[in-house]
C-alpha cells in the first residue's frame, strides 16, 4: 500500500507541480552559473547508494569540493536558493527519486555515506526501509542550518548531538510506522511549511 501510494502521488505531484518546477528551474539558471539540479550520493535501503536530486541552491563548484553541511547564513547560498530553501521548493525534484524507488514520501532522511559509517550499527536497522522526503527529524530540524550556526564547531555538533538524535527519531518512526502514521507526518510537514510561508 505504501509503495503504491508513493508512486501514484509522486506521479500526480510531478504533473501538477510541473509549471512551478519549470519556473524554479528557470530562476536557478538565471540567478547563477551552473547546473539546475544538485546531485549528491546518499545511502539508501540496504546500504545501496543513490543520487538524491534537488534544485541547486548554492554557487556551483565544478570540483565537487566544499563542506557537507550548510551552516547558518551560508555565503554559498544564492539569492534564489534562499527562497527555494525557505519554501522547500528545492526538495521537489525528489519526487523523481520516489518514482525511481530510491525514496518514499515518509521515511528516515537519507544521509551521506561518511556519516552512515560512523553509526553503521544503527543504520543497519534504519536502512531496512526506504529513506523519505520527510520524517520526524525533518519536522524537528526544519531550520537545521540556522541551528548549527549557534555552535562554535558545527561539524562536531552535528556528528555528536544532532545526528544521534536523528537516528533515535528514525528508529522511533520505524517502530510506529503505518500508512496512517505516514499521512500524519505528511500533514504535519505541510502545516509547518505553510505556517513558515505565511510568517
């Protein structure tokens, strides 16, 4: 049921949101040089790596170098990128990941491999399910970049404080997972998004 729901809603979402995504793509291209989409390898179900898609919100580095984490008022974020991040429009291309079977609508947010390896034993449980576009950690850490900006050593804080909390939230989701629980998470995500947009 979950897989069928994901495929049907992702297909409808891509059709209905295509005009919005086309405008976002055009704005990204006009605002700064570089590709429209940002691709990054993340760890998927069964430790199978995949590339997650987002609209690019940062200045482009052809070498692929740069920090893994976005911290505070990161100077790499473009003008259009700030709007896309605030409204979460940058996440819309992940509907493609859902159609490809890499992701679900609701599930533990996919991490990069280096962070997964730090807590591999925990992820052996977490990666029994497909990662998702939203989850309990997404609701709690919606302003993660701003939150990290409060630390003297954001990278260390992420690894020692935030990531362990995300892991516990992911395990909590797996224990409580059901079709109706997923609907609740989706509804809470939409409500939080609209609340922030209104603000």
